[in-house]
C-alpha cells in the first residue's frame, strides 16, 4: 500500500489548490492511501515550539508518507508563506530532516496565464536544499485555475489526465 501526503499551499477551502488536491485524490486507484495535511494548523516557525502537537503530527505525517504531493499556488512570484512555514518546520535538523530523500511531486496553480511556474521553480529549489527528491517529469502547471473549479474540484479534464499520468509514474517510482 502506497501512502501519499498531499500538502495544499492555500488556507482557503475553496482555493484552486485545494480543488486540485481533491480532484487528484479522487482519481487515484486502490492501493494508494491519501492524507491531506493542513499547514494552516502549524504555528509560525519558532524552534521553541518544536513540541507543539500540530508540529509533531505534521512531522510524523511527512515521515510516514512514501511520497509527498505539493499543490502550490503562486504568490508574488513564489510559494506562499503558509507553505514555506510548513517546509521550515519539516526541514529540521538541517540535512537530516523528514524530507531527506523524500520523494516529492509538484503541481502549481495560478489565476494567471503562467500556471505558477515561478512558484514551482522556487519550491524545487527549496526541496533540493533539504535533500528531498523532487520527481522529474514535465511540469504540471494549471493556468487560470480559479476559472477551472466546479463543485469544489478542478474540472479541466485535459490537465487532470496529464497530471494523473505523471502522478501514476511518480507512484510507480516509489
């Protein structure tokens, strides 16, 4: 049984990143269990709070996952602070954190025409700095994502088919 942890980069329940997570999870077959993290439960990074129950749970969830799937929006040409905060919590101790050698799959969404390519590039850079293993595939970017959400799910079948194909390749590599 393969266990995936999905980490959406948005707090808003109706966000395109959360809608994309729901759509991707609904397409996965038996043999894959999915958990969705809530990075909004984490306090701002402060090493004095490393025994916070939300932090401990998040770290345990990342450690237990066979792979992590990030679905990030692009904020100001980069990843949202919410996502960076979650990553900062999980990046300790440096070079030996729960992300060391952790396979990661990345999807980006944006209300604009570029689909979050800059956020995706920044996220890969951050993950490389933690010795995580971003999965190599054609980038999955979802432009004008806000207009592609219906009933709480991403509704662009062409993009979902492409994302599903690559996500299955990621799962097969685990």
